[in-house]
């Protein structure tokens, strides 16, 4: 069984903790603030891998601590991707074992693939206007969500008539993303293709956080044996083959 550190002890951290206990893995350390880093650092160094779900403000420093100490890292934190080249360079230099992703749910990653394919088809259907809508719990700090941004970027690769995305856009050259924050919603993402005649909706609804947490745990177990730097959406089909309870 693996020794796994949990960095960030919010809703996702607690969900991951329960999965690790159920699977009989050893939790080497649970770190949620600077005081924890000081008190539990020696235990953290014994980890085979770390799973990080924190905040955009604290994520980069958490990454550096893992990389500097050659601890493989899986992160589901979003809102820091403007610094991705810097993070990848640092990881490749010091650790070379890192998985990042905007969503670790297998269903959400199938949603990404479906939207890639749909965008290719819509290149020939200019009568359809595309938009994205996401809804999350009120404690989610970044808007739009990382999943919505990933979806938009995948569509932009294929849909040649759009040049970018914007929150609540009125620009016909961009994809408009609407971000809703309401109580007790783990995450819902919808892509709408609307014409005068009809509307096509592609939707992923998370009923709880278990799918995201299980995907992150499986990614961590996979990373122990597969060094490298990976975007989860590119390897989810490999990670999903891990057997778990």
C-alpha cells in the first residue's frame, strides 16, 4: 500500500482521505496551512506521492515543496494555469513526476472528448452558436471553472469560427461562458449549440465529489510507477484501468 500525503483539507481533501482509508493506504501527512507544513514536514518527506487540492494562491508554493523534495504530485487545483510553463520547467528539473488536471472525473473527461468531436462536426454547421455554462458551490473561488476553460479550449481547437472565450461575452467571435455559484452543487457543465430551429445540449453533472476524488487517487497510484509530466485528460483512459474499491 502507498504512503500518500494530502495537501489541502477542504471538501476534496476529506473525500480523498475517506477513499485512502477505505483502500487501506497510509496517509503520511494531512497539510492544510503553513503551521501544518512546519509540524508535519518530516512525515511529508516519507510520502510516495502527494495529492493537492488547495487554492490558486497557495498551489504554486505547495508544488515547489513537492518538487524540491522529489515527491510525485497530483493536483486538481485550478486558477494557476497562467504559470504552467514555469511549473512544468521546475518539475522537470527537480522531480519529473506531476499530473495536473481541471477535472479528475472519468465522466468529465469523456465529456471533454465528446465536445472535441462535436466541435469538429459544427465546423460545417455555421447556423449554431456555441456557449458554455457552469454551476458550482459558492465556496469555489475561481470563475469560470477549470473544467469550463478546458472545455472551451478544446472546442476552440476544432471550431474555426471562434477566436477565444470570455465570461458573459457578447462578442460573436468568442465563446461565452456563464459561471453560476449556488449552494451545494458539486459541479455541472453544459455546452449549448443553439440555432433558430433547435438547440443541442451536451452536459456533465457531478452528483457528488467521489468521482473526482477517486480519479485523483488512481492518478496518484499510477504516477508512482509512471514518472513524467501529464495533463490528466491525456492519460485518463490509462488511469481508469486501475482496480479499486
